[in-house]
C-alpha cells in the first residue's frame, strides 16, 4: 500500500483552502445541529465528500456533509465501505473537522480544524472501535498538517505553536501512544512531505530526507531540490513510493501564481540518493502526488485544476481529469497496482480509478 499526504497549507494555498471551505470542508463541516442518523444506516441523499481514507483497495472511510451550501454550515457525516459496493454511516466526532484518516476498520482519526477566518487550528480525534467512541488528543498543542498509516503504525506531521517548523510524531495504530520521532524538524518555509509504503516511511523537507525501513530506526539523507527561477525554490512538495526502494519526489518553485515550476526527482535506493529526472511541463500548483505500488513507471500528479499522469517515468504526461473552476484534493492515493482514490473537494466528488490513473470515475453513494 502506498499513501502520500500533502499539507493543505503549503500545497494549495490559503486562497484555495478558503474557497473549498465555503462549500464543504473546514468551517462548513460543523457539529451536528440535529440528531445524526444511526450508525449503519443507509447514506442519506445529498451526501458530498470532502476527505477520504482507504486502508485496502476497496475498503475505507469518507468524511463529508449533507445540505452544504456557501456560508451555511452543514452536518458532518462519516460513511464507510468494506468492499466498495455498499456504504454505511459511522458515528462521527462532534468536532468541526476537515480530514479523515483510517488505518483499519477500527482505528481512525479526524483532524484539520479551521478557525473563524480560515486559519488552521489544532485538533485531533481518535477512535479505536470503528467510530463508536471518539477521544480528543493533543500532540504538543500543534496543528496536524498531514497523516499517514501503514503496517500498524500511524504518523502525523505536526506544526507546533508558532508554526515555524514541522515535526513528525508516530504511534501504534491501535492505541493512543503518540511520541515525537527523533529530534528532527523541517522549516515551514520550505514545506514538508510524508509518505509510507509497508513498514517504510519517509519525512522530508529543506535539505533533509529522513527514512525508516522498519518504523523504528531512522536515517537522514541529503536532499537537494533544484534552484528555480532566479534561484527561488519552494522546496519539497511530495513523495510517492512505488516500493520500499523506488521513490519519486517532486520539488517546486514559485515564480508566479498558477505557474509553479516542478522538478521530478528519483531515488532507487530508498532515499539514500536522488537525482533529477526532468522538469515537469505542467501548469498549476501541486496538490497531490502518488504512484501505484509495484508500478514505478506510473506517476499521478494533482494540481488545483487537473489530474495528470505519466506512464513512462515522467518522460511524457497525459491529462486524465479536469476540475472546472478548480478544486483541492483530499487525498490522492493508490492502494494496489491499479486501484486508486481521490476526492475533488469542490464540488464534492469521490473519484476511483481501476487502471492506475488512466481514467477516473465518480463513485455514487
């Protein structure tokens, strides 16, 4: 399984987050104002996804709302599937959250609160009984920027109070035993990225990439994103792991709004060394980046307007999905060599691919 997560704050920008929040997530997903439908019930009509998390190719959980309109808070709902054909309601936390992440049918988290003026604020809720009960947690009082889970370990990128650095926390997925991983951190000026594949995990940004092959022992490797226009670099924007050894990395530059430069890097030894493959000839800002496990030649890149795919290691790219008017993505992930999922937050669509990103189709609830 390969999952790659991307902080909203740095990947799509404040403007895109505010726009998305007006329609579905963030402040619009408020605590229920009327009794929720019982867990296990059929998904009501009008459910619109804002975030999804799949822990198996056809099994996962989707966070969304009902009755969402601009400037009108809507009732948050969690829906789950165990095979992709039928969906059922789960109990959700009463907190106004924007992102869901599940490691198994029992173990999940909700996070990503947004304040009154669109700012990110802290908040993390955990369940270990499939949504039956939720418990609020605090990881050093910081803001959860992204999460990922694999092989029984959950990871969280946390921005401590002050928001100057990102730090990595980890916990066994089945219990609340969060602790900071090592003493490393990444400056928020350069951004950070998190990815997992089996027991391997990577966390990087700036000039460093930290990697583990067993979830316990971590190693630091040098990371050098190419300098962009006038030497300007936006840093690491994403990591996509096709295997424990084969990594794709995308670095970005920011010469102008809507014209973000993108450099594709490759590592074939788990991050020990990387080299520049090419400059990606695509417009827009990076909002997601993923590769199917076991298929190192395939890459999917999400921007605020499109899903683009390369089937030959970045040599050429095809446009496989267009979001009219723009959107944010939560998330873009592959769970098998062919099966992948993405949520187009605006207008609220869950998309699925069964051919490694060559085509994407909306999922009905």
